[in-house]
C-alpha cells in the first residue's frame, strides 16, 4: 500500500460486536461522511442546528482513498469535537477484485460501492435494526439536487432524513457553511472536485491527468491494476475508450487539457456571477462534463 492509499490510524476502528447491542439506545442518529464537501457541510450544519442529537459520524474506508480525504476528515473531527467512526470493510479491494475475476469495477458492474461502501454500512447497521433500534440516517442531498430513487430506505426501522432539502440549502449554502466554520474545502478541490476512491472509474480524463501529476504513485498503481485486469480478459479500462498508458501519452495529455480549458471558458462565459459571493462559486467537474451516475456513499 503506498502513501496515497494508506489509512492513518487516527480514526476509531469500528468492529461492532454482538455484545455491544444490548446497550444500544432505542434510537440512533447516523451521518455518513464521504470525504467530500456536502456531507462535511451537513455534519457541521447538524452540529450547529441540532446539538441535541447524539449523531454518530462515520466514514466507510475503501482503503483506496486520497490522503487529502484523511486530512479533511481529521480537521472535521476537530470541528465536531468527536471521533469519526471508521467502518473498515472485512475484505479489501484486492480480495473483491479476485472475486470478480480481476475485472475492474465499472459503471456497469459497480462491485466496489456494493462491497466496500454499502456492505460495511449494512453490516454495522443490521444488528441495530434487527434489535429494534430506529435508525435515522442524515444524507446530504442539497435543495438544488434531485432526490433520486435508491436513496430511500428499504427497512422500516431505517429512516432517511434530508436536512438540506428541508432547509432549502443549495450548493452556495453548502459553501457558506464550510467557509463560516473555517473548515473550507477538502484540499483535493485544487485539482479534483469529486470525492471517492483514488482511482474511481467515474473520474473524467482531466482528473486522471491530474491524479498522475498530484499522486504519481497512485496513478502507477491504477495502471498496474488495469494491466492485470486486461490480461485477465476484463473488457473495462478505468477510463472509457483508452488505457491509462494511452491517456498518459504527452500528446493525449495536452489534448485533454485543451479540451478541459475550452469547456471551462465556455461555462464561465455563460455563468452569471453570484453577487453574494465575491470569490466565485467553484465549478464542479459535473458542471463541466454533466452529471455522472455517482452514488452518495462515495461522492457526497
Ligand atoms: S468512489 Fe468510485 S471506485 Fe470508489 S467505491 Fe465509489 S464508485 Fe467505486
């Protein structure tokens, strides 16, 4: 495991044992942090507006996170004055990769989210729910986002709450919360606006180029995974239509950067300045390339 993927031991390592269950309160409030902007802002918002709730903050660690994510969560812990529970999958990325015949995860077969994000969450919650605990899960869907099916709970004792939607808090509101708290944005915002795994296949090509510049070791690791997957017959490359080897050719990098700059110019020339924010609202990668079908567990 290289420095880009190492998990510092500063967070509480969480393995829920059956013996802990009898002491569970009858009601539990949980808030999942992705390492991204919106869920962090929601944690701050809940602490400020609902201090009466004893919220358990948790982070599902795939073991393939950016170091900036741990740094951001560490600062958030400081603000919250509370440890963020770290849910470790019982099996790591490499185990599941083997189970899936060395096929890389892809938008078509998203085993990574299922096994490394949702499974540990379910394993953590299941004993509580089975024990009759009512669990309230706070999710950072903003007022300017669509509420998509799939976020809803399929368990009667699990209630999904959307405080930003209820309070009409949009992207500008989220930025204000982060600014006002002093937490600011995660450091990876300087080169990538989406949270999630170091080598998430939802990344745009410009994000791969920047990953290569910012974390060359992680890029090389992603390349090695891809080579092994292709050698085992996987039809998927990390980035659609080309291998990372091809994407990393100097001409191709220049082309990707030019295309990105053009998109940026086009969008900036169309966008109305927000008179309430002199620092300009940062453009997200989705503003430039369209909304990818990402999920809350990874990218909020
Ligand atoms: S961030 Fe991307 S690679 Fe990681 S679990 Fe989510 S979808 Fe999979």
